[in-house]
C-alpha cells in the first residue's frame, strides 16, 4: 500500500519506445513556413465545437477519424482522451512530434479515474520536452497535486481570488419555495420575463425529461439534453439550440461546462447545484461574451440555502431574493 502511494506522488514516467512507430502521413512535420493552424476535431462523447469545413461534426467512426488524420495532416488535434488513445493504439495517430499537451477542464478530466488513466497514458507517449498546459475555472485542493504530476516546476497563472470569478453583467437572484411549487413558479417566470434563450438545470435525467415535457404542455416548447441520450441525438439537439431553432433547454450538469451560446440570457437552477463550483459553471452559461444575463436559483431545502450561502461567501456576491418586478435592461441587451 505504501509503495502504491509513493508512486502516486511521483511525476509521471514516460513510455520507452521498444519499437519505433512507422511514420505515417499524419505524423510528418511540415516546414514551419507552411504552418497555418490547421486542426481537426475528434470526439467520442460530449461536445466539441471545432467544426471541419464550417459544419458541426456528428460522431465520427474510428475509420473516419483515421481518414481525417491521414488527409488533413493537422497541426492541432482536439479530442476526448478515450478516442485519442484508441487512435494512438492502432497507430493512426503518432505522438512523437507533439510540442504542446493541453488539458481543458483539467479538474473534471482528472477527477474521473477512468479518464485520468487515459490522459496519463497519452501523456506518457508524448515527448519529454513538450509544453504542458492545463486550464480550468475551478481547481480543488485535491486535484492540484494530481495536476503537478504532469509538470516540473509549473508556473500557475490564476485569478487573484475566487471573488473575481463572478461574471460582470450577470444578475443573480433566488426564489424560496416548496418543492411542489417549482413547476408553477417556473412557468410564471417564463411567462413574464423577456428572454432570447433559457437554460434550466435539474439534478437527474428523469427530472430533465419530465420537466421538458411539462413545459411543452404549458406552451413553452423545450428540448432536453442528458447523459442517457445517444450521442448523435445530444449533438443534434445542441446544434438546434445553438442555431436558435429552440429557445428553452432543460439539462443536467452535462451542459454545465464549455457550452458557449451567445443568445442565452437566463439560467434557472431548478434544482440547486451540488456545490459552489458547479453553481459557477452553470450560471456562467448566461451573460457570456460580455453580455447581460440573469440567474435564478430555486431554494426549497436547507441544503440549498447552505450551498447558496457558500456561493455568496466564496465569491463575495450578493444573491438577493427575486423582486416582484424586473427591469429588462438589467438582464437583457436592448436592440438599437
């Protein structure tokens, strides 16, 4: 047990090449003067808005990924750890010439053990001399040592303190109510508030599907996105929402990170976030790109109030009770 713990605290080691990988077209290094930032997007789950030929990519099979790598000879490859590792293992992707290793949302990537193992294996197959960069809006004390395993004497660039993580132009309020009153209150607010697009967060797949159906029955057509849905369907619905074909989205935390949709100006926490980090990521779906936005949180349990107090203390933000009337100019950009 001690030996295992010691290994966990060490820097990651690298794989020693016993057999050189056969060079492929996808691994050749073009002259520097030809580098123009070509890139491909490879994924097996979630969303990655880095389209090829200007179109949002649906799920690619491994064979199609291999063809893309061979034909494009990209300088940048963006992908989920599982899919990238599969391409490395079947020798479609050669990592010998990697200069930069970037991990976005590193806290989430490294918290999940199965994903962490994939990331570590990919890391070990890259050159020692590469630059390693990790990004996240939130980084817990528990994950920091894990991040350092990938680096030697890293330079950390951070916001001075958590109080500066809150978004400018985002109005935040809460509504205290009973659990059984949530549906009626949500419908009432959707009826009186002006919005371009709305994201409503719930805590489970079942509640996500049920609420989307209920809103439709109340003349507020809504789509749902959750983990139990096939990836192709998730991507299709995400694209519908992004293209403004749908105005109301009900989602689980799957949609809580990395989804940048400019028209979203209202976020509802129908169910309270599990912690202050999740709260921050959720409400950040509104008020992006320097625009105004509104976040409304339903508080129906003691634990909801506790988390909201943690949010206010950590980020030094005042989340007041929702007033009877809202000035539209405070949460929505006015057309000129």
